[in-house]
């Protein structure tokens, strides 16, 4: 099952990817934030729900099929 160390590893990986995106592509990230500000709140919420659902499905599959 998932323990506290797995959660910390996942958080560290998230921070690594997020930080690398801002460090390597600052202009693209700024443009993405500007586009995000123009999106309707419902669209932002829907995208967030879809991404969270896909992430949960991947996590479930990894835990289920790798023991």
C-alpha cells in the first residue's frame, strides 16, 4: 500500500517537474498563466478535475498492478 514515504516521493517528483518547467521555459510558463487568467472559471475547474482523475487512475493502476 502507499505509505508516507511514497507521498513524499510523489510530492518531490511534482516539485521537480514543476520547478524544471519554470526554470527551463519561463516565457512559456508566463504565457500559460496569462492564458489561464483568460479562461472561464468553469473551464479551469473542469481541467483540474480531469487531471486529478487521470492522476488518481494512474496511481491506482501502479498500486494495483505493482503490488
